């Protein structure tokens, strides 16, 4: 299974990548919208894990999901967020490829299990 993780620079993205990788997945970790879109042009992914709270200079998480929906419509997107903006579930109306949204403090092993489930 191919997984793309888009997370702000720092250790959290690598922590997620390590846990997902332990399940036998091939993981690409990037930190910006530009990097994510470049990879989406080059290869397909089964699941994307995108932090909805990317730094403004890193790009826009919803734009990455939208681009993935256009370029790789079969890919599922798991959003991770530290705020409650989409807590009403509206993200599933706006992003047709969204399959889950979890809080940033979700255990990395639980996030990995979610990725594995939706990547099947």
C-alpha cells in the first residue's frame, strides 16, 4: 500500500510515517502543498494523511485533497486536525475523497490502523 503523509515539519509526521511503515506500507512524507502535488503527479497513493492545520507558508490542506481527487480519484484522504472547525462532519460534503478526520493527538498506532483499513 502506498501512503502519502503531508505534515508540518517536525517530528509528528515522521512518527506517523514510522507507525504506518511498520504495517508494511510504502510511505512518502512531505511538508508542503508543492511537494505533495509533485508526488501526486508522479505516482499513485492509496491513502493520504493530511494535516488540516498546515503552516500558511506550506500551502493549503484542502487544496491538496482537491488536487488528489482530480489527479488520483481512487485515493482516500484521512485528515488530522487540532481544531474543531469541521467537527460537524461537513468536511465529508466538501471533500468527496475524505474517509476520516481525527484529532492530532490520536495515537500513532490508531492512525496507522485507520490508514490500513481505508487503504484496503
